[in-house]
């Protein structure tokens, strides 16, 4: 099987810790420091398999290099094959032999005890990343069309006003977080955010609703490509939003009631 080859230079070691209180998770990003120019070999998303359990990895619908330069191939490979894989395996282990074993991920998020930290973090991590992959695509971005475009204009005034509000929500986040476009219980689009691996489907959500677009603000989502420049990552996210999928999620939100 062929492999994708990338040349990486000037890579360095970085460790970033967040532990403001016991409720905060710790984020560590480690990048090996090569002694000289180093070739990094990446595999393929389809080669990544979760351990046997209730949930399988959602297949990444594009190659690791498909979203560059918005998200680097090295960053996406590490994010998908390591972080996402770990959440999936941990979720399967946490629900094995429990009442949640045969539930959908949406039902687990809605019904679980939010004081169960292990289940909360890993169920959230699985769901959040699964939506995040589908929120993006190669040759995407631009302005939304059709149904979702009309809903954005109706609820935010214009696409530019939505874009400004979404970026402002992302910019004000500190530490590990997610920013969401959701459909609330009244069918209205809203922008909200959650910390760690929480999401708007959980009982503790400040603004509950059905997520249709997800932006990951954890360090591991962007550091290998953007380093400390989170705002640049947020800007570039708009170049890869899969608005066709977001529109599909919007329409499905009126069918699926969790």
C-alpha cells in the first residue's frame, strides 16, 4: 500500500497545560524535535480501527492532506488516529455491560449522569469529533446556499453577521472548548460554546439544542499547523466548512428528536 510522504522541518517540542481547577482537563501537545530535516510517513484514515465495542470510528471522509493549509496533514492525522481513536476506545470500555451499551450516542449524552466524568468526557469526545470531521471538507467553504442560507439570514441577519458572531464566540474561549451552531428547541439557529468535551445535547448545557456545526478549539486540533495562533485557525475554518453537510444536518434536526 502506498504511503503519503511529507517533509517536516523546524518542528519543535511544545507542552501546554491547562488546569485552572479540578474541572479542567489537561491538554498536552508534544512535537518531537528532529536533529535534521526529517521525513514523516502518514498512513490512511481507513487503516485506523477501534477496538471491538458498541461504537466504530466514523470514517474520515477525506484524506489527511485534503484540508491543508487550513489544517495540516500531520495535525489531522494525529487528531484522528490518536485523540479520536482514544475517545472511541474509552467510550466502548466505559459502556460495556451497562445500560448504555445498545443506545445511540445521542441517547447516551441525553440520559447519562453528568457526574460520571469518564463517560461524560469520552461520550462527548466521540460525538463532538464525529460531527467535527463532517463539518469540514476539501473544496468547501464560501457562503452557504439554499435552506441553511435562508435560516442563517433569518436568525442572524446575514451570513457576515453570523460569521462575525461565530468568530467572536470562538475568540473569547479560554482553554479547551468547542463552538457550535445549533438548532434550539424552537427551531431557531443559535451559536453557543462548551468546555472540555461537553456539548449541547447534555443535561448541563447552558444552551441546549441539536448541533449542526462544530469547531474544535482544543490545542491538539490546530497546534501543529498554527501553533499559538488560534485566531488564524478559526479564520481558516471558514475556508473548509462543508455547508452542504451543515444544511443536511439542519434539515435532519427537525426529524431527529433526542
